[in-house]
C-alpha cells in the first residue's frame, strides 16, 4: 500500500494572495523545502491553444503555481510505459516529459496539463502552516482530482477532513 497523497488547502483567511482558495497536491517535502502544483485553477486556454501539436485537445490547461509557468506537468491516471513517468498513487501519475504528455493525449485518458508550480524554501511551508495559512489533508486516493469538479475541490477537501471553513481561525495552532 502506498503512502497517502497530501493536499495543502488554503485557509479561508489567506485572502488577496495568489494562493487564495487553492488546493495544492504536494509532490515533494523534505528538509530542503517543498513543492507542489495547484489542482483547482483551470486557465482560460485549452491545451490546443498552448501547444501547436495538440490539435483537437479541448481540455483546459491549469495554473500549477507562480514558479516557472513555462514548465509543464502532466497528471494522469494510467501509465503509458515511457521513461519519465512517476507513479504517485494508484490512478495518479506525474511526468514533465513531452513524449509522455503526447502519449497520454493519444490514449484518450483523463489528464491535467499543469503549468508552473508552488515552491517553498527549507522551513517556509512549516512556518506558513504554523501561521494558519494551510490545512493539510491526506487522502488515500486521487479521487479529489478525478471525481470532484475544480470549483468544488477546496470545500470538498476541507469537508473530507471534517472542517467547516467558517470555523477556522486566523493565526494557526499555537501550542
């Protein structure tokens, strides 16, 4: 059994910021820092509008975060058997390979093309969490991505944790 997926859910008090109302799939977190991609911010552009060789791809591209929006990540459900695939959980793979993206598009499966990422330096994410900016939600499956509409992911992630957004107080836990 694989480890649960970690989603960072923006506190309702994180207003007027680039991360207001976001849900972030945490991809990496260690003593050097953390990184993840926003998974509830579709862009107005389709994949075909962004990629000349993606004719007919009507899925929206996604804003993954403010860091390096020229870097694309593909989140998808089924392996395509190419180098550069990373299995995050059953029914969730990640790749930054253009070859993998093309194979995923050709396969007809559900996918998200995510542009950019969110990044934190060593200790920064922990400090933001202590200040109450983020709620950590662990999930055993990626169904929050594939079964919940983007506009409902924030409230659904909090609901799954048993949290009513109106009851979260600014300032975080102070023990």
